[in-house]
C-alpha cells in the first residue's frame, strides 16, 4: 500500500513512521510512505501556499492551486489511491473506517492542512473528509498519523502473527471490548494479579475476560 502525505512539515512524520511497527511495515515492503512537500507546488518566487480569506477573518488559508497540483501529482503516482482530508468538519473517524481501508488495500493520499484551513474548493478533489475527535488541532499532520497507524497495523503481516487485531478494543465501533491485562510479577506493591489468570484454565480465563470487558 502506497501512502502519500501532502504536507508542509514532512519531518513531523519521521518519529512516528520510522519507528516500531510502522517502520517494520515499510521495511517488509508492506507499505511505502512518500512525502509530497506542498511548498514545492507554491506559487511565484516565494513559493506562496497561503492567502487571506475572502470576507475577512483571522489567519491564512491554503490556496487551492498548490494543493490541487500536489493532489494531481499524487494521483499520477498512484491512480487508484483515495484522497483524504483531515478536518474538524469531517465525519468522525472510527475503527470500522480503518478496517475498510486496510481491507480495500488501495493507496492513501492524505492532505495535511495548516494555518486556519484550506480553500473549500479543494474538497472537489477529496474522497473522504474525516475528524479524529471533537477538538481542534494546529494542523492535519497528527490526524494523518492516526489514520496511518490505525490502517497499517491491520494490514496482513504487520503485527506479530497471532490474532492480536481480532481481540482488541473497538472491535465494533462504539463498544470497547478490551479487558485488563497483567504481566510478571504476580504481586507488585501489594497488588496481586487476579487468581483466575494464574491457574491456566483457559475456559475460566475466557469467561473472566468476557465479564471484564467494557
Ligand atoms: N484538524 C484540526 N483538528 C482536527 C481534528 N479534530 N480532526 C481532523 N482534522 C483536524
């Protein structure tokens, strides 16, 4: 799966995409991350990417020409890829979306808005607008990383082989089914691991876990 990220701040991604499972996924060739620096598509000698909003108001908006040129380049690189725009105005992003995108396997093109936002006309080039929660961030980079993490971990071969993505939180969208887990030592600062987990009785353990899910 090719994941193309349109951003003014590609270096923000390195800590996340170049470590742990997301890095392993690219090392194994399961995903390819590519950055498209929006500045390269800026207008004029100063490579302008933003401008003041019509009608007045605070801050600057991303201009449509550089953004659409960057999207078109990404589409040319991967014609079947879907274009995503993180925005507080999008629909709430859920586990079911991550599953759908991982199962579909098409490439992702993710736009990372900055400043006060973007010219609304770019949404004509966008397939899905999504919001990661009811709060406002300074840009689209963190929401992009969340989308990438949630999808890549579901791709075949990324997690450690066991059914670690089957039994986990948010199996169904709004219901978390994660149970509490423990590792050694069996007692820590006077706090004991529940006896049922120590007896090796798989049916009892499964029953206890089912009772603990919430
Ligand atoms: N950009 C800024 N805040 C956001 C949010 N909550 N979700 C998606 N994109 C955003």
